[in-house]
C-alpha cells in the first residue's frame, strides 16, 4: 500500500513539475513572472510572454490584458523599457515607438493555458 501511494505521489509531482516548467533558457526573473501570472486569475486574453531581438538586445514583451492598459517591454535583466502599445490611445507610452517595426526573432516563451 505504501509503495502505491509513493508511486502515485511521484506521478503527481512529476506532472506538476512538467506543467509548471517553461524553459531552462529563461532568466530567473522571467520564471518568477510566470509563477506570478499562474497565481493570478486567468486573464482575457490569456497572459503571455514573448521573446524578441530589438535594437541589438534581447527583450521580453508582455501584451496588455485588457483595453486601455499598457503592454510591457522588458530588457534581458527584467528592467522595464516602456510600453510599446496599449493605453487610451493604443500607442503605448511613447518611449518605444519603433518596437513593432524593428523587432526580430519572435518566440513565444509562455502562454497561460488554463481555462477561463
């Protein structure tokens, strides 16, 4: 009986580990952001994190969750560069006006796949 419980617990923890794991390539701050988003209610649209090249650096883009909210663009160290879109006008905060024309190498890092 104890061995069956042990095996079931192993499968449980392996399945949790697999569902929460994202990528060993992600910086720690990105992994922490993913954990934070998983602990928040499911958004509409679902939360996501994107990886790009921009102005010879690695950046991470988090789209806005709803209308009139800013998206967020982070540098590779987790510092906020600005909001390339969103807000009342949809044009962001005006700090990164060329992001969408100059970004390269789009890669989805994580998307919330929980049901709403």
